[in-house]
């Protein structure tokens, strides 16, 4: 079944050790036509900070509970590189962000995810 990403707006984001916020927006790659990041509104527990969540960490959506599980901890998210979500993302920031989580770079190859072809979601 096809679903719109608009349907994910407001979904709760569940880290391995608790709720971290909700889906606010998406960063979309207009060259490869894929979602590169989910913008998470972390609310009061993180000082109303927004963070980027890579599809590398996303598990299987729970449509019945409106939940987006991620294979991250609250501490990983708390310590992640900061981002101004009102500005475009630079490659420098992406290197820092992806390096922090230990994710591979998606650029540098002819496939959607660079040399990796696709992102394997966690379940």
C-alpha cells in the first residue's frame, strides 16, 4: 500500500529507551528523490531542540499507534550534532552527523545511497 509522508506528520518517535519527540518534517533529496532525514521535534526534554534522524536508524512504522521507532538511545540523540533546520544542510554537517552515528555516506556512488544501494531499516 502506498502512503504519503504527510501521514507521518506528528508521529511519535520512539528511541530504544523512551519517547524522544515527534515527526515535524523531512529533508528530501531532489536529485535522488529520496528522504534523507526526518526532523524530530524533541520538545521540552531536549530544550525544544530539533534533531535530524537518518533513515539508517528507522525501524518498522507502527501505523496503529502512530509510532516511528528508531534504533537510537535518548543519550545518542541528546549528544548528537546540533542543526539549524531552517537552513540547508551542508556536506560538512552531514559528515559530522553521519560520522557521529557511524553511518556510511550516501553520496559518492551512482545508487540512491551511494555505494550501498539502499538503506536497510532496523526492525
